[in-house]
């Protein structure tokens, strides 16, 4: 069953990047300052590149001649396996930055661990992607700290964003039978180890940002098994419009 599990796992990795890239790109031309407008576009492009690698591998593992483009543009919402966190609406800029930070702190440590995967293909993609993820984490951490420990308004907005998004963070560390099987095969890392590293980074960052970490409560989940919020359907409809309207269209 490892191939089936690995196919689903690489879909998760690719879908996280794809959906978050689509969300981030919504800021292009609308960000509050020009520098952030450009930076957001660059981060989105990085994540699209990672999507291409992960979904390309997923198609190879599946063996049904589905390319990365096919997987991105010809699946319905219930077939996506991304975390609920990444599909949440942008909200104000504080919400966008906090979502990015919470994801980056997990994504970087996940990719770092995957560089030691027993599957050579997974390890090679992770080695390429972790360099970009490292920059993403430094950037989002600096912004969260600067705005959290900034003006009264910026602090209040960052705290509200953290409170709103916190219930979506638990899903990153909810291991299921797919991840357990791949962990046993040395392909995927232990989610407990990832959570310890994530906890350490966010705790230190929130302390510097003078932000209060919310109490642990109910955590939203379902994205990894295809149960999503209503937001994903609208996002995918916009993202897939051209391919759906003109099947097989090429430049």
C-alpha cells in the first residue's frame, strides 16, 4: 500500500503549496506597500514551483499519465488534500501574514526532515524546496514580530489574526494511517518531532512579538482527507476557470 500512501502524501504536499500560492497571489496589485506586493508575488511563485515538483511526483507514482497540470486543474474540491489553514480567506494583511507565518514554521521543519527521507525522489525535492522555505520563514517571522511589537493597532490586528487562525494549526500535527505508514518506512517524519520544533519557534516568536498564544482548544481538521471549508470551492473555481472553460487549451 506504500505507493497509494505516498501518492496521497505527495498530493498533500503539493496541494498545500498550490492553494496557499493562489491565496497569496490575490494580493498582487493590492498589497499595502509596493515592496510587499512584489514580495508576495515572489513567495507565490516559489510555492507554484514546489507544487510542480510535488504534483509531478504524485502523477509519476500514480501511473495514470496525469501531469502536475492535470492534478492541479482537473480535480474537484473534495479531491484536494491541503490543510484547512491554507484555504482560509486572506482577510486583512495581518491575517495573511499570520497564516503565512504559522504555515512557514511548519513547512520549513517538515521539508528539513524530508531531506532525510528514505525515498530519494522525496528527499531531492525537499532539498530544493527547503532553501526557499527557509527564506519564507525568516521573512514571515520578522514581519510578525515587527507588527506584533509595533503600534497599538498593528499589535491588536496581529493578535486578532492569531486568535482567529489558531484553531486551524492542530491539523498540521494530526497523524493518520497514511503518515504512520510512511513514517514506518522512513519516508515521512514523526509529527510529534515536527510539533516540538514548531512549538519552539512560534513560542519564541510570539514572545518577541508580545503576542499571547491562545489556549489549546478544539482544532479544525478534515482537509487532509478531502473535507474542506466552503472557501476552497470558490478558490478552485477561480483558479481552474480557464482550463475548465477551454479544455486542453495551450499558449
